[in-house]
């Protein structure tokens, strides 16, 4: 038998009734502004997350490029010493 703690939500009729009533409220004319606001927040958050990831990748690429150019300068100086 499965772990009894996995489906506590399905075993409680009050939680099921609350979820159904909440879903019905969000789809009603009174709940539509809340649903639209929540979706706007979700898309805004997703956009900010994507922008942050892109900025982080760009910063990492720039730091890698800067480290490579620093290493090139160091090896150029060593080559001049050995010549």
C-alpha cells in the first residue's frame, strides 16, 4: 500500500470542497480580475527570471573572456622575457 501521507488532500473532503469553491470563484465574474492579476504576476516573474538568467550568462561569458585576455597578456610578457 502507498504511503498514507501522499494523498492527504484527497482524503479530506473539506479541502476538496474548498479547492472546488476557490476554482469556481476564480472563474466567476468576481474572480476574473484576481485571475488576470495573478497571471500577469506570473508572466512578469517569468520574464524577470529569464532576464536575470540571460544577464548572468552574459556576465559569466564576459568574465571568462576577461580571464582569457588576462592570461594572453601574461603569456605575451613571458614570451618577451624568453626571447
